[in-house]
C-alpha cells in the first residue's frame, strides 16, 4: 500500500504536470494570436485585450472541466465493471495525444509567424467592441482543451478535491500562457522570435503529455 507521503507527492506531480500541459497548450497560436489581431483591429488597449484573454481562458477551462467531469463520471461507472481500467485508459490517451503532437511537429512545417503578426490596416472597427469581445470568449468556450481531458481521468481516483485543484492548475497555466504570449506578441517582441516557439511547441507539448502518462503508469506499480 502506498504511503500518504507518496500519494501527496504523486498528486503534486500531477498538478505540476497539469499546469505545464495547460501552459504549453495555451501557447498554441489559436489561444493568443486571435486576441492580438482582434485587439489591433478594434484598437483596444492592452488592458482591454487581456480582459478578453482572461474571460476566454476562464470559459475555456470551464467547458474543459464540464466535459472532463462527464468523462470521469462515465469512467468511474465503467471502472466498477472493469477493475483498474480508468488509470490505464488515461495513460493510453496521454501517450496517444503526446505521440500525435510529436508526429505532427515533425511532419508539419508551419509558416513562420512574426511577433507583430500580419499587417493590419487600422481602419475603424467593423464590429462593436462587445461583439468582438464575446466572439473571442465563445471561440474558446466551445472548444474544450482535449489534451487536458486525459489528465482529469488520471486523477479521478483522487477525489473531488484533487479534481478541483487540478482545474485550478489548468486555469493558472492557461491564463499565464495566453496572457504572456498575447502581451509579448502585442508588444512586438520580435527579439524573442515567437515564430520559433510556434514551430516547436507541438513537440514540447507532446513530450510533456508522454511524461505525464509515464507518471500515471509508474503510480500504478
């Protein structure tokens, strides 16, 4: 039987892994580039742009938590019929997602993105500020973070407290990643060459997910 200290160490590792996975997932261009482009088109201040980032990030994790909760509930019900299937299934999914991102990073050659993004003519905004704001929020609300769902499954046996903490770790990583890259891109931080990050973030995310999967497997033995 595992000691309480070991269980706590495993939980902290999963929370740390969840934070890293959420941060790397939030670094995908779809999670920050639209906010930069819409913010410029609407002539928003940085504060207003980051407000849309924050609202969209919360909506993104909320929808992820809802879907994750449903999957966990279904998995726990299934686990009563097939003992031990839930942790193994979560590890398989983590390996699968990690491998997918690694292969896509090798095969796919994304076009370079400059920190300044595409050139936009600063004409008058064509939509209202409210429509632009809520459009960005809905964009992420209807697309739960699929790569985060297996991590919910791997923590299902830890109880509601662990799942709640994991959701907070996802939220912190998501908001930090989205806010950081939005701010850097908006500031035109070309010296950081964000396009290089865009080129390699898939491989990094894939390795992180495989690492979390290995942690789940080791926890079972």
